[in-house]
C-alpha cells in the first residue's frame, strides 16, 4: 500500500494530533514508544509525535501498526527529508531541545516506557528562530504520600518516579545504586521499586536487560 507523505505543515500537525489522541487506547503504539528516535514538536498543540507517524498524511494507529514493518510500507528515510521542509533539529543543549525532550519523557513515562537514548528532537523552523513559544520549566508533581499497602508501594514509587525530570531520575537512580548492600547482585535481584529507577542507567527499557527487571 502506498502512503502519501505530508503535503504541508497542517498535514503534519493533524498527524501529531491523531498520534496523541490514539496513543492512550493503542497498546501497539505504546509498545513502540521506546523505539522512536526522531520526535517532532507542534507548538500549536504543545504535543510531540514520531517521524514515521507525523510525516504521513492522514496516518492513524491501525494503518501504522499494520504497515510499520512491512516491505514497501512506512519509511522513516522518506518522512524525515519531507519534514525537514518545515522543521529543524534542535541543538542538544538548547532550552528548546530540553523543553521538547521533557514533553517526550512525560509522554512515554505514562506507559511505563523510557525515551530511546538516541532520541533527537525537532521543532518548526519559525518556533526555533523567532521564539514563538518560549520554553517553560518542566512541571514536577510532588510525590504522593506512601500510605498504600506494601504490595502497592512499587506502583506508587513508579508513578512518582515517572513525574520527575531526566536529571532528577538519574539522581534517584544513582542514590539507589549507592545504597544497595552489594553492587554485584544480579539484575533479577532488583526490587520492583528499584527497577524503574535503575533502568535509567542502562539502555532503553525495550532492551532485553530491562525486561529482566519486570
């Protein structure tokens, strides 16, 4: 099946909107969150979407999942040059990049995933040059009080950890490592509350090593 690339900027915005609308009810898309590398930001929506979804006109979850890995199907090497007509890659240390990275982190953490370590972030050219939307500090929700039963503590911790910024997550992970009785314990010895934090120090949670922590 031939797919039509985005013909204009509005096509991209509509696809990003559709991605965010369908993600909560699409387990297939949720499972791929850790694999997406090229993310595109829409100031109009204050939302992000991956290149192979945003770069096609009228894309939806069902079509994406059915054709993502098919020969002759969706192709990121085609969408990224097309998206470059309207988007620029953001500098790694720029305030704009940190802001978009924060949006991606919060989005994927809702589904117990982590961004791909090779993620790169893009924004509309005018937004980058003219500062149409100024980056704002990342909102960090206060951790809930741990009044749950012991069996629920890991879930409470995981949700609180997911609300932190990347820098705060790393700090928590480093502290957990430092306080463990032995650093020689196997991965499977990690507790369910430590696993999501310590995963920050390893590869993407889609990796087999992370799967052992579940």
